[in-house]
């Protein structure tokens, strides 16, 4: 009897040599979606997209849920109308999945016959241009002819419009040097082609989609609407990998055996997918974590990187390395996660650009060189060369995730095929092409071979990753257990993702087990929360399905229940040095006040906000149970809107929010004189000097090279790093606290009771850094020195009530003397639009107090980099759409803080203080 897949997964978890923990890294467009109010005609009647989704969600099965979307499969078959593009006929097809996705900017398209619909900018329309052509909404032009269904009469009757005039299609006619258009009778009885008369920009909080197998489209508002199929997603690589394993697990399917399984649409859990793959005569367990590509959800990527050892970086063969991809690679290398490269969408080079094999090869070489340059720029010195990818050794693969094929140099040698063979598949009919691809260039086999060969197992990876992500004593028993991935050692599990079960309301904590063995019922210690709790159940993934296990040894990505903690928490048996805090690429810079519509819901809101904070730690939550005012801070407007919508729709709490508030920082511009802080009883005096923190040290703190937190005397790593940065040895050993990009240095000598009060000095320092002197905003880039102090010999006279006021007074006086300044968040944006909107884009940037950094033309498109104050960017997406006729888009490349212009600084300070209700003496 064949071994069950679940048993196989459980067996391999016991040997970390045959485990690979990986993620995919890509910039993903989840586009091709419609507004919730769009009407879809089903054979049984007319329903909005939102109504169809809610009906399926109520009765059906949840397939996938993450920060960007939630997907359900219907329990009972529901049919929709759909266009067969090969025959031109409208057919009835079953709805396979219903999607609800985060919204954003939309484009409203109005046709001459009165039809209109709002979609995401990436949504493709079927346009008649000497044949069917698929064009994204952001690239549509007035007078383009959109395909509409003629045999679904409701919309035509509603608009009181005759169909006959639209059953003609435009055909280009060349007469000498002139090109004209002649209308001929359409050969498609089920279709009419209607001109666009208006294109407008808009915004939708939430958008919806329906997955229709085979045709991949449905009819909404009378038009043919493309849907999101996973096969058309950049993560199709991981999806196909998962689908082969997820196909028939209950029947004991052992591996990906049957060619017909490639036709399945996959269901990939956003947290984990596990699969077994044979390579070199051995079976390997591959734990894959999907990571979202939207920049506002970069926190998910940061958390995923802690759990894995390797990443497959997907880049587009046409567009190359996107800024978002660069950001993800930066996050990976910072956690010492090894990359390999997959060049995706090669089919576009062949079919759209019609490049020769030689030109395609040139394109590959450029992309690989660009990627290796990125690694060289970002990686630590010892990894700059060894982590570069190479097409000869197979650390580069290329192919088309959409068409399910891939190749690498070793695989081509193994199969004795060349790139020219791939070009020939586009001359085959669809069935022959699929069969050839499955036998000769199967995507899952190429990618997983590459992963197993080039990504390290946990035993190898932890030897170099642990010193980077854990700052304890490596020679200690616990340190050695971590470095050696010891299943018999002390327990060390790091939570990287919290999922709250919607039915039970209980937390499921996914993460990485670095040392020891997990067992149900074990009493454990949460080092950050400083709490003792008990594990209830253990889960390992079996394809996409969580499987209960009796024990899980070190080296695995797994999940536990029964624990209530936060992402980034270190779980051990007793108190230990926790893992480094998760470092997010971008800080929360937009805040909203959130309150309930009914006061009776206030306790429920407080509980919901705490859950939201656990699910997404990149959201900062401030709860004031006394006043009822609660603040949520996020990476951008979209991030907060999604959280707000989730609170309303999924948590069931009706709330209202304020206008977005920008988060500022406070800093200083020069070194202060020495200032005294006296305790209220006048028996203790402390003397402080403050000066700006050097850029090199600040950057090392932000990158994680210098750990934040209170410095232990035995910790020589921080001192060594400071010495490398040019700090004198004596001074480097005097650093006692690193907090939110600020440092405290103890320059005292020979003070008898200094060790007894140093904890209170650090408490006061952290308090002052949380609330600055100008407007109560957090401090940054400040170096505070404790120069000297005189202390009462009796401990009762130097307690917290005496020392904390003295520390605060001395530090604040020093800061006031050091030319304090308000810093505002700035975002470096990449803006893309057709080149004819160059003037409008430049004007928009200038009107937003922005600065143009570069402006390049790539074909008919304009690519602009600009730095803009976040304070001026509220409503940015809508303004950009309006200024570019709905055809411009943008995303964040980088973020920093800089001085508010002196001309507006007093006004900004006054506004912040007024909003916070600060008195003149506060």
C-alpha cells in the first residue's frame, strides 16, 4: 500500500537535511477586478458582484485568506455567462471561486450605448482592433471598441438602445500613405463592439472577482470582464507547485504523477504550502511561504523572511527588476536569506516582442547582471560574491508561470533540449504544447530542483543566520542549540504570522522552530510578553491542508495553537535572550483616530484592535480605554483603509475614523551645553549633553546591524560594530541603550551607585524619546550623554519618583539648547504615465511640495522618480489619476525623514500641539 502523503510529510520533518524553507519574492498586481456594485447576469437572475461573493462566502468553503484578499469556493454549482474567445460565442460556465480584494484606484469606462463599469487599472478589456486584443484599463483610449454581449438583452433594454448599429467592427484600410477605418459586419452573432466615450478615475475600498475556468471571463454590466486566474499570477510558480500536491491527498497520491493534474486551478494558503519533491534519489520537504507584493503589505514579507532560509525572486522578462522587487531582496539579504532567480513571462518576449533567440539571450544576460549588481549593492561583504546567481550552475531559471513551463541550464542538459525547442512550442496547438511542456519543461520540476540544489537546509542555514538574527551568547548552551538546529536542545520557536480563526476566535501562530522539539501540552514562556502559556495543538502543512502532529522537531516551518502572542515573539521553555525584533523596511507614517458609532461597542473595539495588532504588527495600535480615543498607524492610506474595512466587515464593529494624520519626528541640529536635572527632593543631580547621532550609526541601527535595546555588559557585538564605524573603543563600550534610532551613553566615572540608578536613567531616556519637547512627537537621531551625577547615599532617596523627573528635566533642557527641529516623513515615489502627461506629472509633483529626482522616457511611457512629503500626499492616488486621465500609477521606492521647511515649521508645531491638546508647559 502506497504511503499516504501526510505520513510522508510527517516522516521528512524529522530530518532537517531534507527540508527546504523558502518563500517567493515578487511584485504582484492583484488587478483585473470590478467594483462591488457591478451587476452580473446569471442564468437565474441579476446580482451585484458583492451579492454573488457574499452568497458564496455564506454557503461555501474558504480557500485562501491573507492581507490582500479572501477567496471562497461555492458549495453548490453557480453558473455565469462567459465568452469563448475561440468561437466568439457566449456560454454558461460554473463559477469556481469568488474573490474579495483590497481596492484602491479604479477607472470608470463609459460606452456610447450607456454601458459603464469601474474596474482596477490592470483589468483587461477585450477590444476589437483588427481582431481580438486584450488591453488594460489604464491603457484604453477614447473610441476603443469594447466587446459586449448581445444575447444578454437586459442591459440593452435598460438603456433603450438598439443592438444593430453596434454589430459592425472597425477594420484598418490602407490607401497609399493614408490609413483609414472601414466598418464591416461582425462575424460574431453573440457580440457587439461599442466605442468608449469617457474614461474617469475613481476609488473603491473593496473590489471583487469571479474565477471562471477555461474562458477566464464573465459578463458584467453587459461587457466581457476578465477574471483573476491564479495561472495569470506571478505566483503561479508556487501555485502550480502546490496544486500538484494538493490534488488528491485523501486518496494517498504520493507525488505529482499525472499530466492531467496541471489543469487544476490551485488553492494556495497565503501562509504556508508544503510539498514533497524527489531530487537525486532523495525525497525533500519544501515549505513555501507566499509573500504579497503590494508595498503597503511589506510587513508580511519582513515576517516571512524570519521563517525561511531561501527565496525564489521572480522578475518580469520584459519589465525587469521593479523597485518593489528590490525592496523585497533587501529584506531577504538583511535576514541572510539566500536568493535564486526566476525570469518570468518569457512568453511575452516570444509572442509580443517577437525577439530572436539571440536577442532573448542578450535580455537574460542583462537581467542577470542587473540582479547580481543588486546583490552586490545590498549584501554583506561575505555574501556579495557567493550569493550572485549564475545561469551555468542552475541558480537562474526562466520561463512562463502562466503557461507552466520553465528551463534552467542543467535541466536543458538533462533533457537534451535547447531554447529553440521552446520557440517551437508556440507553433503547436494547445494540447500538444501542454503535453510537450509537461514532459520536457515542467515548471514545478525545474523550480524545485533549483530550490533543493541551491537553497540550504536548516542545519547549514542556521550556522550563519543565527548570529545575524539572535544577539545572545553563541557559546552558551542555548546559542549552540540554535546554531546547530538541535532537535534535542532547548526549545526556540519564533512566531512570524498570527491567524485568528473566525469561528473560534482563537490564535493560530505560524512560525519557525529553530531548536528543540514542539509537543502538545508543553508549558512555554513568551520572552517579549514575559508570560507563561501552554501549547494546545501542533500543525504541519500537508500540501495546503494543516495536519495535526504529535511532535515537530527543529528546522520546520509549522504552526501552534493555544498561544496568544505577537508576531516576532520568541517562545522558549524558560526565559532566554529573545530573537532580534523584526525590522520593517518602512515605518508607519499615517495615523487615524478610530472610534465606535455606538458607545456600547467600545469594549468590543478595544478587543478587535488588539487582535488586529497581533495579526499585523506593522500596524501600530494606541488604545486609551479611559478617553475612548484609539489610534491606528500604518504604512499608507491603503494599509489603513484595509484594516478599517476588516474591522467593519469581518470583526462586525461599526466604526468611524478621522482624516489621516501624518506622523512626524523630532530631532536636533547641534551639540548642546551641559545641563543639570535635579530630583524633586534636591538630593540627586544628573548632568546631560545631547548631540546629533552620526548618519552611519543611525543607518546601522535602522538596518539592524546595531541591535535596538538595552546593551548588556557582556555584549561585545555592538561595541565591535561601533568601532568599525570609527567610534573610539572607550566610547563604544559606553553605549548603554539604543532606542528608536537614538542612543544613551554613560560617560560617568567612579560613581558609586550608578548601577543602581542606570535602569531608571534608561526609563527616563526612553520616555523622553517617545515624546519630544516641541510637539510630543517621537525623537530620532539623538545621542544623549550622561556626563556626571551626584547621588544620595540612601537608596530610599533615589527611587523612581526622584530619579525619573531629574532625568527628564536634564535631557529636555539639553535638547532645547540643541536647536530642536520637526522632521516630516518623505516618500520617494516612482510615477509611471504615458509620456504625453509629462507636464501634468511635473506640475502635480511641484504642487505637492515635491522634488523631481529623475525623469526618463521608456518607449511611450514616462518613468518619474520624485520625493514627496507624506503630509501633501493625502488623496495622492486620486490626484494622479485625475491629472493623467486615469492612466498614471505610482508606488513607494524609499522613505526617510527630513526637516520641515523653516517657513512652515511653527504652523506644523502649532497644529500638532492643538490636535494633541497640549498646554504651553507640556
